[in-house]
C-alpha cells in the first residue's frame, strides 16, 4: 500500500494548525511557486500545494484525511489538540490567487467562482449565457444532475435537480445541450436521450437509443428550439435506422437520421436521411462523430472509411446542408464539402465540434490537435503534445480559441491550455488540483469540472480578438 502524501508537510504547517495559519501558508507558497514568478518548471510543485490546501482547508475532507493517515504518520504531537471551527477573516485575497486552489499564467482568463457539487464526479458540463445570467448544468454517472445560475458574478442559492427516466437503463450523462434561451436542457449517453424543463427540472421527454448503432455519446447530437408560439422542438442526429427490420444494425454507421420531434405531439415525422455511402456497398464506412449546428440547418460528420485508390482507411469530414428541398417540397440533404484528413489509425479521440458545426478537431498522431474547417476546406494543427485517454477539447463559440485538457501525465493533470486557432499560439495555462472530467466553452466563460465534484468558472472577458 502506498504511503499517503503528508499534506501538512507540503504546506509546512503543524498538525493542529487552524484555518488562518493554513491559508497564510498557502498564500506564501503560492507566491513562491506560481509559474509566472518561478517559471513553468514550478507548476508540478504548485499542483501539490493546491492539492494539500484543497483537503486541509475543508473541515470534512481534513477530518477524513486525518483518519486515513493516522496509522501511517505520527499524530501524537498534534492530533489531540482541538481544532478551531472555520472562521471568516477580513484579509483581502490577492486577485491572482482568487479561488486559492486554482491558478493560471498571465492571460485573458481569471477565476470567477467555484461550485462544490454533491454529485461526485461530474461526467458532463454545459453552460448557457441568458438575459438573466449564466446557466450551468452538470451531469453525473448515475443519470442525475444539477442546474445552477450565476447572476452578476454571484451563485444563486436555488439549485434545480434533474434525472434520467428510471424506466430506461440508468447510465451516465455524457453530453448536455441547452436551448438558445436556456429554458430546455437535453442530456444523453449511449442508451437513452432526455429533455428537461430547466425552471423545474421536470423531465418532459425521453427516447431510447438502444435500437441505434450508438458507439459513443459523440455519435449522437441534439439541438433544442422553442418557437414564438411556445412549441418545443428537439432535433436529433442519430445513426441511420434501416426501414427493413431484418437489416443489420451495423448499417447505421453508414448514414444519419435527422429526426425532429414536437414535444406534446406523438405523431411520428419521417426523418431526413443523410447517407454517406450506398447502404449495401461492401466498402468500409463508419461515422465516428455527428454534430448539428445550433440552428439545425447543417450537419457535420467525421467518418473512418475506405475510398477508391487508397489501401488505407482514411478520415473524412463532411458538411451537410439539411435545408435543401426537392421539387415536391421534400427534404434532400446535400453534401457541401468533403475532406480527407489523414489515416484512421493516426486520428483518435477526443473529438470536438464548434457550435455552428463548421470546425471539427481530433488528436492526430497522438501528439497534435488537427482542426478542420469544413467551410473553407482547410485544416491546421496545434502542437499540443501527447493527449491522454481522458483528454478534453472545447471550441469557443466564435471559433477563435480552443481549450485543451491533455491529461496525459501527472504533470499535465488538471491543466487546461488555451490556444489561438488563427495564430497557433498558446496564450494561457489554467491549473487545477484534480483531474478534469468535463470541459465547456460558452460565450466568454470556460467551465471546468474536476473529478472531486467541483466546477470552476473562468471569465475570459479580456480574451483578445484576431
């Protein structure tokens, strides 16, 4: 059994240190090891300091930690002393250390606030800027979630709870989407999709995905719309479902069904079908990612396929127009652009698409982020370095920046890199004490969820434009 790290020694405080002593020690160490002052090589030590402070500054976590280390570290000279209750102190917190256990290099983002959830690991996070403030939704591994509202940089006390349909198979919520005004929220995994009213948390619609060839949550996408007359629509991009019930389920990866559902009306509507390849053709074709534009007018697909003249399987990105009509007023989607982006074996998750379904990103050769513009027909690469299996990527809504959490090693654990897409430059690094479980970029805010159940909101109001 590994010996637990001595957090008291990390901060240089006695075992019976009160909260003010711990906070003062943390600030002194943060000044000494902040990357802007001590250089990037100090980042690893700063993360150890942050982790120690995150535990010792929380009364419940500190109590549990003391119990764990009681049989390993000699506590006789301090554990018997009573510990003071948490108190408020009037000493101002320096802006560069606001939030205390998170920090960053110099750049446009600054820590705005932190949310301590009770849901455990946050499996998905999504934000939406509304006329009233910022809505934040977090989903968990047990199909439940919470919605918070931030108004004028203050977290509101009311928390809206929501959960998946218990009649369906319970699974983790891996993706979340808000409607434009934030009144609706959609969430899904691999087996089912749900829609909730964000004011009450009431589930208003659910659909099973088990008949579909859903290989991963990113092979499904959803947009929500509320019409002027109050009608609520959910548009969903799904793996193709052949009308022939005897057809192999695997055919679904060769095409996409764009389904539109009017909530409250159970009358089925025929889907708009986007076939990447002749459905019975023997050539290999498998769609990895589907992304709908926020207005449901365009579809982006990222596929792995075998094409004529190339013995290797290649990655193909396509942008579809879903609004093209036939002579008889039917819908016939058209491919606007199709791009080959490299060999399949060199292109791996994480995948990410922009809000307008224009840009798509994926890991290339294990150490770069390849970004494809499906409108201009070009692609570029960012030298991000190695990407771990739990890496996360998120585009800014204006497609100028991309946030990358590599999660490839202990040194990069909890670190978010902010890159400029136009210049290919790294403009800022954001540091967190725990591994990143979910990431979302909304308007000027970056939302970062950690494996300890906390969510951190970074304000990028000072982000430059290019």
